[in-house]
C-alpha cells in the first residue's frame, strides 16, 4: 500500500491503489489486523474517488450552451 496521504492523490492514483487493495484482500492470506487496515484504507480510497467523481460531474453540469447548442462557456462553480 502507498504511504501517500489519500487527500493528495489524484483520482487515478486512488483508483489504482483501491484496485490493489481489493486484489490483495481477495487473494492473500493476511493477518486479521492487516486485513482490517487494508479494508479501512480501501474504504477511504473509495470515498475519495466518489468525491472526485462528484466534483467532476458538478463541473460538467455547469457547462453552458449557446442558442446553437454548442458549448458557450462555464458558469462559475461554487464549492
């Protein structure tokens, strides 16, 4: 598992590590304590990925269209 703080990870980094965690949990014979730690990190990675996706969806939803149906710009995104 990576030592990178989850909050500093890009979506892609978090998703790659989450896939590694799932693979390790499914196929490895690891101690209970290690499994719990891996599961907790996996849950945090999942939440981080979901938050990144939600932010991207909200940003896309802010795209405005002109009368011709073509993208005309963005409306300000309020966090």
